[in-house]
């Protein structure tokens, strides 16, 4: 399997970690994340010849993450926090110099971001980015994007 790209635009707010957490809750509640169609039985279940079963729906985000294992949820649910340093399970800001290089501005509009696939080119699996979007020179939204683990 390959990594799956994901992206979201949310209304602007100064508190980026709060925006991330609100988005994660929204997407979990809406069920917009990968959920495996079946779960393999444990060791003893396999010994007894039990077949795979349909998993119970996760009750919270940690359960959803655990249910998907190494694959991940293929969504913003896999991103646990904001950090200035890129890392797995982390959303980090796109540097202003990179925005200027790719988009010609460090205050991109949503439209410019939607047309720029190169924002993803250096992004590793299991990592995310964010940037503020602007309208008429004022913060208007937050763009979150990344790749699933698998």
C-alpha cells in the first residue's frame, strides 16, 4: 500500500493547537477516517480457527488510532500535536521561505494553496503541515495537510 494524502481547510483562529484538536474531533464524530473492514483474531483465536470479525466502532480517537494499527487512520486523527519541528504524528508550519518559493507569497490565499501540489513534495509519511490562509491581507483560514503512514 502507499501513503494517502489528506488535507483540510478550517476557519482561522489564533490558537492553532485548538484548531487542530477541534478538527480532529469533528472528523472523528463524522466518521471520516479509515476503519478496517475486519480485525484478525488474536493468537489463541487463530489457533482455534476463528475467522476475522467486523470491528466495533471506536469510541474515541485513541481507539480509532489503535484499531488501524500501523496503517493509521489516513486522516488528521493521526496528527497528535503542533510542533515547529517536523516529526511523526506532528503538524508543523510551512516556513515562510518555502511559501514564498512555492506560492510567491508568505500570505497565500486558499485558492493559491488549492492549486499548489508541490506543498506535499517533501513531506514524509505520517507527517503533517499547516499554514495560515489570507483574504485581502488578513488571516482567513488554516490549511492542514499531510500523508498517512501507509
